[in-house]
C-alpha cells in the first residue's frame, strides 16, 4: 500500500499561480504512473495530468500550456505547477498513483485532496 499526501492548495486570484506537491510513502520510481485529478463542485472527477516513470506526460486539453507536471524521485514527490489560473480551475485536486498505459491509466492509490480556489 502507498500513502499519498497533497499540499500547496489555497486561494489565489485569477491569473495567479500555485504549485501543488504530492509526497508518497515509498519511492515513486517504483510506481509506473503518477497523476493529478480534480473534482469541482457538482462535477465528476477528471484527469488533469499524468507522468510516467520514464518521464512521458499527458495533459487534459483545458490545462495544457498552463500546467506542468513533474516528479522528483529522490524526494518521492510529484508536483503540479499551475499558472494562469482561471475560476473554472477551482476544485479539489487529488494526487494519484498506478500504472499505464498512459493513454488509459489505472490509478489505485489516492491522496485526500487539496482545495484550490481561484477568485475572479
């Protein structure tokens, strides 16, 4: 079992930036894929970004060119740098881990989530 803990959420004005962090209880090098999902009020959970152990990435269309996912294996940490935030980015953001293929990932580990609120 792997435990994931998110941090870095908060309140920010539209156009601002936040960096989310996710720390795992064991080496993320042993986890094929790490990703970020989000769930807005009244909406279903959706994929934001995913990164594989080999460094391949995939982004949702609505965040590409604004968000960047990265991983630091030495720190057992995955990051999500969020720039040019919009009010519609407001959601609870969840860290996850699992396996590929990257086109159809299977996530089995989940964090508790961190709230991101973007004001207008």
